[in-house]
C-alpha cells in the first residue's frame, strides 16, 4: 500500500472519530498509534516519538499559554470588560456582522497557536442578538481568525514560505494579497448569507460617546497588550499572557484564591489532553517518514506540477494542522519547479496555488487546534462547521487553480 493511501486512510479515520464526537485528544492518540503501525514502526518506537513530542519545550509552552488564556478570559469576564466592550461596539460599528468579523481578525495579529480562544467569547457576546446558529458563530470566529496568516510577516508560516520559495517578503505579500481579500469575501458570504443587517434590539440611534470609546479600549487593551508584547517587544507569548493576566487581575482586584480556582478549572478541562494528542500525532508523523512518502508517491505516479502544487501543501496541512510544517515540507517541492531559473524561473501562479491550498488544508485540519477549540466553545456540530469551512476554502483554491492551469 502506498504512503499516499495510508495517509488518506489515517486522515479519514480522524474525521470519522470526530464526527462520532470522540474527544480530539483520544482520537489523535489512537491515530498516532495506527499511523506508526501502518508505516511499520515498532510500538516502543511509536510511544517514544509520542512522549518526546509531547514533552518538547514548544509543546509545554503551548499548554501553558492556552491554559493562561482561559484564566485571562475568566478574569475579563468577571470584570465585565467583554460585555462593556461589545455593548460599545454595537454603537461604534453599526453593522454587527462587520464587528463580529473584525474581532477575530484583530486577534489574528497574535501569532499564537489556539489564538481563537481569545476571540471566541468576544464573538459570542457580539453575536448574541444576531440570527446565527452555533455553527455559524463557530465559523465566524475560526475563519476570520486566520486570513492574517497569508500576508502578515510575523507568522512562522509566512517567513518560512517566503524564504523557502526565495521570494522577497514584499513580493510574497503582494502576490498573496488578492487571496487575502478573497478569503475575507468568501468567508463573509458563507457566514452572513441570509443574516439581516442588524437586529432592532442592537441598533441604537445615537452617536458614540466618550464612554463608548473608553469601554471598547478597556476591553481590547488586555488583548492588544499581548499582541504588542509579543510582536513589538518580542516577548515570549507565555510570559506576555502571564503578565497581562496578572496585571488585569490586580487592576480589578481578583482575590488570589479565585485566580487559583480559575487556573484549576482551565487545567482540568479538555485543553491539555487535546494538545497532547495533537503533538503526539505530529511526532509520529515526522518519525514515521509518512510526509516524505507523499513526495515519493507523486514522483512515482508522474503527477503534473499543477496537481502537486495543490495536493502536496493541502495534504501536509490537513494532516499536521501546522502551517510551519507545510512550509517546511511541501514548499521546497514547489520551489524545485523553478530551480533552474532561480527567482526569474519561479512560476508565481503555482506558488500562489500552493500557499492558498496549504491554507485550505490548514483550515480543514482536525489537528488545527483553533478548530476544535472553537467548536467546543460554541458547542457546535463539528461536521456542519467543517462543511462551512470547506465551502469558503474552495473559492480561493478554485481561483488559484484556474490561474495556474491557464498560465
């Protein structure tokens, strides 16, 4: 059985498990073992790869940052900042659909895994009076959290892709900016189709006051502080969230005992098992040589450059849920198509297809932490949200595919 078929089989089993509402962490742990056995790894080697990956510094930092995000959410909720901010936003931005999309896009400036957890309570609050299902709210929070990854040069995926392809960052951003707009437009069409302009309960016939602006700034300040600390001052995201959480708690005078309760609540939830499962799968995926097998499979079957530029990034992103992995594994293959001519020989339309296909695979991946986090927060049906994401993702891929074919 070829590596291609094996990987598709594992991916299918993960999707089926999630449709059966099996916990993501458990599903990924099971898939890790199955993947390793499919690629003839011995069970002790599989376990070693899983444990090593889970105990990596980056994995532990991810667990810490997401746990702290949940504590910060509880602190801001107790202070009433989120409700005050969304109430003010209803006045400042009249169209609540625009506000619902802008909030996760703002969070998108924070390049941290699981960042959708920041924006989920904001989206939930701002869409209270809109006729949207839990699945639509999940889609809005998840989809609009990620367009920034296509053009903002602080994401690892953007930096690595630009370097691997040999494109200057300015040229890379220029190339992908039209697709950034397509992602936003397609997401808006899927999310807000048949959704009214705004509800009468929300619309207030008055101009924004000074207090409205203050309330909005106070609500955004903690999140903006994390963004500024990590992007401008290059502070580690765990340290940044810790400081912001502590300062926020001191500002509203949250008792230490209650902070400990919030921390215990966050640690006892599904976040830690979820991260462990995803990181274990990542470790086995790398250790088994499964991703490298995809490249060999495409070469054996003599598949065209256009198909490879679509399928390779899409499949790697779908399996790993990590943009940086897609950039590091799939993009060198695409870069090789223009190797003889250097930058001048690079087919920019193939590059655009590869990048937007990788983005689509990332958005559809069950291993992408923001996906299950968002679905879990809104208590939505995973399959229905998946369908919405697939609809929106297909637009950009289709446009890029057409341009690549007619090149």
